C-alpha cells in the first residue's frame, strides 16, 4: 500500500510540474498558426490540472486522501487551470480564425474550471468520499481538452 501511495504521489507531482511549465508558454501571437500553438499548450496545461484533480478524487473516493489534503490538492489544480486560462485569454487573437480558436478553447476551459471548482468546494465542505462521483465529469473535461490540444497541434 505504501508503494501505491508513493507512486500515486509521484504521478500527481509530475502532473503538477508539467502543468506549471506548460502554462507559462503563451507569448504574443502575430500569426494564426502561432496562436493555435499557444492554444494547444494551454489546453495541455489545463488537461494536466484536470487529470490531477481526477486522480485526487479517485483516491479520495477510496479513502486514500484526507479531506484537508484533497482540498489543497484540488485548490492547486484549480489555480493551475485558472492561471493557464488567464494567460491565454490575455493574448490578442491575430485574425478571425484565431477568434474561433479562442471561443472554442474558452468554452472548454470554462467547463473544466466549473468542474474543478465543484470538487474543490466539495472537499472543503468535508464531502471527501463523494468526490469520486465527479470522476466521469473530470475525465470528460480532460479528454475534451486533450482532443483540442491534438487538433491544434496538427
């Protein structure tokens, strides 16, 4: 059991680091292609944050996380996602095609942020075992972000 917990903690830590690094990848964009690349990086960082939260709610549902630890972990995942979202939204879309990219990613990020806020609130209210009920919602949000990232990268 200790080995499983150590592996799980290592996975969460790696996911958080990757998310933090990727969320800082947005400079100004003069071309639609560059904007798409920044959108892909943002989606990747957001998916990482959502995946971290999904791992946390799964572990909480199995009784492997305390309420306070789950609360902190979910709060940090939400902070990471919101930071990536704010960085991306601060970028001016260079053209009409980029406007569409911005709208699509904005919707995905808003949905993911809502899902993370919901689990963070639940954790802080002490509803730790019930967090696992959100696994599907978080998995779906991460998959949508990952699909968007793949589309923008091709």
